[in-house]
C-alpha cells in the first residue's frame, strides 16, 4: 500500500489545484495521504478538506517553527479541539498529534516555548492514546529525552536526518522513520546510507510536499504527493527490493504506527 505519511496539501502552494494534485497522486497509486497540520488556525481547513476526500487523514499539532504564534491557551484550545474531533464524525480521520517536535536549527532562542508546547502536546497525545508525527531538526537527543519522559511509544520521526545510532533508539521506542525526496539526491550520502542500512521494518514513505522536492523535481520545484511512487522506486533500488515488496512493507509499517490508516485504505 503506497501511503504518503506526511504531506502539507493544505499549503497555499496548492490553493489553485489541490483536488487535481490529489487525483493525480491517486492515479499514480497513492492509496492514502496524511496531512499534518502546523498550527491551530489550519486545523479547520485541513479537517474540512479531508471530510470531502476519502482515503485522507490528518494530524493536529503546533509545528516547532510556528510556536511563536501560539497563544498562552494554545494547549487548552488544542486539547478541546482533539476531544471534540474524537467525539465527532471525523474521529476516524484524526490519525495522530502532529506535526510537533523541536527545531534548534532555525533558532534556539525560543527553546523554552518550543519545549513547553512539545511536552504539552506529548501529554495530549498520551491522554487520547494517539501516536505522534515528529519534526526533529538539530534536536534529536532532546526529542528522545521527552519521548521517554512522557512514555510515548508510537509515531513517526519525519524527514529523519540523525545518526544510525539515534535512528535505532527511535525504532526501539516503537517509532518509524520517514524518508522522502531528500533520499533521492545523490549527494545526500548520510540519508541514503540510513535508508539502506536501517531495518526495513523501520521505514515509512512521505513526500513532505510542497517541500523537500526529489532530485528530478529540482531545488526550486513544487513537490507533490504524486512523486511518492518514484520516491518508493528509489528506495526499492537502494534496498535491493522489488518495488511491490517495498510498497507492501512500508504500507504495513505505516499502519502499524498510524493504526486508523487501515480504515482509510479500504
Ligand atoms: Zn512537515
């Protein structure tokens, strides 16, 4: 099952042709797609679009790069929203809490606020029994520390770019690692090595569209979920697997950490 576990289809880059982009992805064999929201103001538009489109699901969360826009009661608002969604008709489409995490690459000046929102959201995930979709940049060890502290045991570390040792700790905690366009660039040796050497049970596929375009789209091109098939082919090549095997295994892996995907795929 070809599943895009991380796609920002709600981004303004898709305002002109969002439905068309999704139709094209489905025509390329993408069976299900996960949209991780990045802040409270995007929750409703994301949910509204998913309500109209079978085989799509969403995650709700505050992305670490947007925490400066979070109001003092952001966690309370989020908790109320999650509770309401889980009690409503879209409960089956709320797959995870995300995109949450820590990003010390862009800035560490707001570390206290990043950590407070991250920990609060981990607690919300724990409270509602939801997995998490993680953004981790220049902060792998810190993220691991808080996952352990709050005993989170299921989710995806998206666009993973840490060491093999750190990747192993994530998998031992019950997490999968997301690979996408970055892996297709010949000079991305570290990511390609990870994609080759990690146990295949650890891998899930993603595009992160419109960001992280694959090499054939180019640095300034718009990435789309329709690129997932070629990304899967690239990973199959790196792993020495048949493409059908790779798609089956990564699909299973995705459903293992985001269990509601099983319903979206039928
Ligand atoms: Zn993302």
